[in-house]
């Protein structure tokens, strides 16, 4: 089956051929999508590639990191995707913005949190981004003692980007399969849920991805193997 990877009336291409095939063409516009998985499964790389592929099509994008310095993020991405030799050019042209925002700025009061969100929105509006990545929402949990406050904060974040009219991807590291926050994140807070995982033991494991849900489109729910290559994420079909 052949798909049109350009913008459709209601969908946005991820730019990753295998993922677009699983999604039957792409992500519905304005969806808020959660990418979850254990450490080392490539959540940051997958989300960055989605932005990179769209930026190359001249669609303005913003990548915001909550838990890594901007310089080290870019160094790690360039190290993994050595064929992406025009990242700095895209940034210089303001098609792609890469920014760091420290979550500690949101700690303490509702006013601090709202000011923090306002700062995110200001960054996104600098180039009128259509696609946004937040990497990652995992550090929100240690800021608060009450799970209810955590879920409200994450829900507010997702609703904020939906109101901005952007398609957003949020990465989240899974620590414990029975964690109540992980369970809640996968139910009602997000329009889409994509899980990354591994099969086998270290040294011989295989990466797997599965689209668990995606509002507004049909999709395959079969786990598909993938690999991280210098030219991006290759999902086998």
C-alpha cells in the first residue's frame, strides 16, 4: 500500500515510513500523543526524527527538553543520526527550534506552573510551530507528592497544547508497569499512545513498537520491530 506522506486535510505525516504505514497515513492533526517505554528504547530519537522530517518539509517545529541540556541533546541526536547533517541549518532558518525549560521553575505554586506553561507557549510561538515535542514529562512526578496533582498538571499541559492548535508528542519513561500514573497516562489524557519496548535479554534483544490507540484514525495494533540507524528509525513491515 502506498501512502501520501504530505499533509492531508486531517493528518500529519511523521516522516517515518514504517510508522506512517502503521498509522494508515499519519497522526490526526492537533492530536496529543504519548510515547512511552523503558530507558534506551529511543523515545527521544523517535520524537526528534518526527520533528526533523517535518522541518525538512518546511513545517515549523519545536523540541522542548525538560531534563537534558540543549547542547547535550543535540550532541546525542547527531551521534545517533549521523546522516542528519542539516540540523543546524534548519535551526538557523528558524524552521526547527530546540529549547530547554527547567521544570523546577514550575514548582511551588499554581502561579509558578502557569508562568512556566506561558514560557513554553512563548517559545512555540517564536516560529509558529505546528508540531511540538516535550521530552520528557517523567520529571513532573518527583515535583509533587500527590498523584492527583501530578495527573492534573500533565492533563493541563496536554490541554494547553491542544488549545494552541499544535500536534504534540510527549515522551515518558516507564519505570514500573503497575505504576498508577503510567496507567492513567495511557487512558484518557492523550489522544494517542505509542509504546516502545524490548524483547529478549540485553545483548540479544529486539526493539518493538506498537500503536495502542490513536483517536481519529484506524491503525495497526501489531507490535513491529525497529532499529536505530544513522539515517533514522527503521520500522520493519
